[in-house]
C-alpha cells in the first residue's frame, strides 16, 4: 500500500512523532466521488464504512499506538486534554502528556498546527482556521500546555495559501482588533477584498507569545488537487488529518 501521509519536517523532540495525511491513491484509500480517496472525515457525507476503513489503514500504516482522538471541531478555542477525557467533546485543540495518546486535527484548507515541549513531555495539535486564529486558538493551546513558550517547537501543516484565500474586510478587521501588525498578512486585490496568509498570521501569534522555533508552512491545499482535499476549491470534499503523539 502506498503510504498516504508524510512525516513533519521539524526537529521533533526525542520520542515525538507528527505526520500529515494526503489524499492518497487507489491503493491507499477506499472513499469514492468527491471524497476519494483517503478521506478521514466522518462528518462530510462520505460513507461511514469507507471512513472507518481509511482510519483503520492509517493506524496500521503509520504504526499509531492507539486510535486518534477525533475531535468535534467547531472553529473555536476549546481544548481537549486527552489524559483525562474518555470521549472528547467539541474542541479545536488536543493536548497530551501521556504516551500513546494521538492528538488529531482534520482540515481541508484550515491550518493544522502541532507543538511539542523541548523535552517531549507534552504535545498538542490545533485546528487554526481564520476564526480560530482570530479568537485565540494558538494562545489557548500554549496556555493549556503549561510550559514556557520559549521551550516549545511548532510545525505548520498544509493549508490554503495566500494566492487562493480571498476574504472580506471583516476578516481583516477581526485580526487588526487584536494585533495591528496582522495587517501585513492581508494583500488587497482588484475586487476590493483581501488575500489572507494563514501561515503568516499563525507565525505572528506564535512569535508574539515567545515561540521562536517554528517550522513548516507554505504547502497549499487549494493548489494541489492531487495531494489534498480543499473545501474552498471543491465545496464538497474529504478531510486530511494532522497527528502528533508521544511514543512509549
């Protein structure tokens, strides 16, 4: 089977693994139609049996220590602590200190972010679309991790790039209210709207908190239909996943 995922390219602490899945090929996934092939989202209209099989294949192929904790994501700033929850409720962040707990975020244009402490003692995954970023999902994640921000290392996964992410002035205003420097991440276009750079916005937030070791970013989900699902591009689409965990 073709491996429908790639390892995060970052200096991960010892014992920490992170990966992001791809759309896959006919050998790696079983979903059909707009969800083909390796869709991992069970909330987008795909056949539940196909999603379950794709998730099973991910666990086996990636050697996951347990089933990922699939969150009910709501574009907010809620944090699920996997060390204390049996069944995570609505949340857009997962954190774990215990080994074998797999933090998982589903995306199809929003920005997935994984973080780990320098010692590898705690890891986190955050779902950062523009609403979550503006509301403070990165700040909520760092706060929940409970370690000095300077000790964290972060990796930004695939997301819609600034060449394709058109937004209205209300989105820009939402960020400017929290940080005047965020205007740098919005480029006016000929339609009187703005092209937004989610990666830059995330880096600004992380750096503002004192997180200096930031890797990844720049991989556009919209531009690569063969590699990624994109809700903005396709309307009806599957979801890829970004995972992080501590090995035992």
